[in-house]
C-alpha cells in the first residue's frame, strides 16, 4: 500500500532531481502485474492544481520536460483522471486506518465523519478550492491535516485552512468505527525531538486501560507517521520506514532503513544477478544495462559538476599554490592531488581524459578552462527578472567611480614596487572596504579576476582609468570640431560634483547626488528645468570648468539642451545617466583576465552561487510558510524580508545590502486574480538558476534524464 505523494517526488537536483514519472511507472507496473496485491492511497500532491502552482518543481513541469507538448498534455490529463479516482483511505486487517494526512475536523460525536461517508464520495474528486461544504472540508483534512499533542482541533503551522488534530480526536474516531490504529504519512518525522532522524513517529500515546485496545505491544500510540523517503529530497538527515502486518499471525513490524543501505543492497543484488546471468544475457538486456549504467554515470557527472562550481574558489587556491610556472596548466597527478584536498570523496583519477569535464592539452590539465567552463547562470525561459546583470554592473561601476580616490590611495600603499599592479587579494580587500559591493566571502571567489595575464596581479589603471560617466540620450547631438570636448567634459564635471559632495561612499546613487546639485542650482522654481544662465553659474565654481571660456560653457549647455528651447531638462538628463567602462559590456563566460568585465562576471556568479547553494532551499521553505498551501507566488516585500533574515543569520552575511536591494528591484511582477499588488513565482525564480556548460551551451541537467525537482512543503519539518 503506497500512501500518497508520488507526484512531485524525486531527489535533490544534485542526485537526479524530479523522478515522479519514473516512480509512477514503477508503481503502476506493479499494480498491473499484481492487481490484488498493490494499492495506492491519494496524497495532497495528487492534485493537478498543485502541480501547476509548484512551477518549475511541479509534476506538470517534469512531464513537459520529458515529453513532447502533445504527449505531455495527454499525460497530464490522464494523471489528473487517475489521481481524482484514487482511494482516500484504506483499512488493513479490519483494525488499522491508513490515510495520507489526518482526520476530519468534524470530530464531535454528533458530527463525526463516518468511514462509509468517505467511501461514498463521488469520483472523480478534484481537490477543493473552497471550504464551504462538509465534504470539501473532509477531503482537505484527509489530505493535509497533521497530528498535535494538545486535544481538539487547532490551526496548523503550515498556514491557510489546514488543521491539526489531537489525541482525543484520534481515539474518538478509531473507537467509534471499531479501528485500533491510524497510520498516516505527509511529513518528515521529527517534530517531537525523540523522533528526529527516524523514519517514523508515534503520536497520541497509548495509556493502559484506554479504548480502543492497541493491536499489539509494539503499538506505542494511536497515530503513527510512516515516511518512506530516507534523506528526503537529498537534504534531510532522516531514515525511511515501512510497516509490515502479520496477517493471521497478528501484529505488525516497523522496518527502518537509510538511503545508503538501500542503494548498497540494490547494487549488491544487481552485481550478483549479473555474475550469475552473464553467460545467458541476451543482447537487448545488455543494451538496457548499458543504458542504465550510462544514466547513472550522467547523474554522477552532474553531481561532480555541482561540486566543482560550488567549490571552484577553493580549487583555484590549490591550483595556484602548485602552479609554479604560472601558465595555468598542471600535470594530471598534481591536478588530482589538488582536487582531492578540496573534495576528497570524488574519484578524480577517473576523470582524467574525460574532456567533457577536464580539458587537457599536451598531456596537462588546463585548470582555468576547468574552472570557467561550468557556471551558475540565471536562465528564465520567459525572459523574466533579467535586469539583475545590468543593475549589478551599474552599481559596481558607480561604486568604483565613487571610491576612485580612496581606492587609488589604498592600492598605491600596497604597490611596493610602484609598477601599478597589486595582487588580486589586495584588490578584492580594497573593494570590500571602500566599494561595499562585495562581502569578504565573495572577495574570495573572484576567480576570473584572479586569473590575470600579469600572473595573478591586477593593474589598477585597467579598472579605474577606463570608467566614465555617460548620458545615453535618446536624441544626442552631433559634435563638431569645436565641441568634441563636451562628452568628456561632462564626465569631469560629474566627478567634480561627486568630489564636492564630500561623500566618498554614500548609500545614495550617483544620479541622486547629481540631481541634488542641479536642484540647488534651480533654487527658485525647482520645476526640473534650468535656464542656461543658471546652469553656467552653477558650473563655474567646479574645478573642471574653472579654465573654460564663456563660449565653451555655453557649448556644454547647448549640447544638453535637447530641444533647443533654452530650458535644460535636468530630470531627463539624469534619467539617461550611467557609468560605463571603456572596454564596454560584459564578456562571455569562457573569457578570463579581462579587467572590469571579469569582475562583473565574478560578482554575478558570486551572488548566484549564494542563492543557488546557500539560500535557495531555506528561502523556499520560508516563503512557503508565508504563502497559502500550494501557492508559489509572493510579493517582493516578502522575498526581501526572507532573504534579509537568512542573510542576517549567516554571520557577516553572504550578500551585501546593495545586492539584496538589486535583486528585489529587478523582479518582474504581475498581478493575478485576487492579488492587490505585484507578485512573482519564487519557485520559477529559483528554478531559473542553472549550472550551465558554457562550451556546449546547455544546462548540465540536460545531460541526464530527469527534471530539476525540489522538495515540497514537507521539508519545513
């Protein structure tokens, strides 16, 4: 008897991801082979509306990634019909009730739900969207309710209209209908400290003399949670369990196991079968075995790639310490030794010669390509939330420009030989101190910035001298020989205004500082316009304008007078403001050692790494607590609050305040029915963070069968 929640099931993304389709195929195959011996109860995930709300991690999305559109539509409809017809409850040996979630809220003797009443519910039976009727409330409770220690019916910490039921409710239900034990699933055991890490959990203790009488001495309570998924979703440290009933012998036994033990026993049986049947194996069987082995190897490779991406800064430190020639190549034995020191459990020797992961040339490993090939990138198929890169780039360049003088003074102090170069570590430390757009932990992950042509050193001028303030005007004026100086002069003017403000690391943006300067010049009307004479008077005291003639000042004013109406719209001017570097936009992931472009890519991946490896799972769980059951949409305010709470709990924080604000400000929002403000799908958001093979141009998830599955609300426990 499978007790529900087959849909949306799978392992962690590192270990295969969503595999509910495979699990269903296995269970249904057994049902067809042994129709009188295999049974399936419905769980809260056997709900087609829940599959869609779960976004990229839902059952619908898994089907869509594994089948054509036509096949996927047919399968979703077929599964919808199947789950709407599944039993809500099963009875074992006329003594045990088995259901997925919990008991109905109608528990008073005169209102108590009868087992026959549940059995008579008409099929197909979609999951209710309202709680208006007794049958809707009953179905919802059977799927979603949890046990609690106190008597009665209470609110559930999952939120929404979910209920919890106490020991009196369990005993009353069992006694009324001649049952002696309730078995349910629905959550990872361990809400009670004594059951943490176990595969089962007893609730509502049996007291001697109470009714109903227990089935056997093994029964420690009237309610038993049985959870079969050991190491739930690859992140929980729990055992799994199942219950075996004795039939005519009576009694039952709880069997516990771990995923490691189960895998080891299955592999041992497979090896034994292969050795016995090797001579008799037919070609189709051999081919199927080869396919299975290829699939397993693909999953293993994906786990290795994840580990490389997560720990690449530690790997780089090891490589640099051994690379005496500074040519970015290592002998295979030196490379494997470095990898083993960082990730000792991976058989690195077996990957030598596997060019899809370890690039080699002339018998040596190119560790720069090894590190840069696989990257975390944000790939949203709908093109949403794509403004983060530009926003982060703008913030970095503004931060560098604002901290220009302080950075130069600091880096000159550590440039002992005066050649204009400093180490990557010293440069990163200065960015943390003055730019405030890097955390100390992120400074350690700037692997592209570290791999510079100067042998690990950074030329300060490459980063600072190329920065300039630009005004991306929608209708820029052409310059003549006499006015060619104006664009560069605007950059100098902006720098003077920043220097005049006396704030070297202010929280406000440069555009805000510049606007305040213009508003002070517009001291009478403050309507967003300046007369030419007002602007010239404001520019004259600036150092960059002190030597300019009256004609040159007029040329500057005429250049930014868009309409030629002698009214300078400085609001429009500042809306077109940006800071850029002379080298231009961002590079592709495979390029390294490119100065500011490399720094942008390093910062971008540093933030994505924190989101993907550190914050994704706990933030998902937190947001699920703050949203209704089955809903994956939240407001930017909730997202920012959850992210800030996690960041504060991580000691010094793995993201800066500016980075969090940048993430929130670049969310693409929409409003659905019943929503008063903009929302976004947070499951889809986190599902868009993918580890990408930049040489092949594909997600590493596409290398092995299976979607990008994740856990569900039960991981909250």
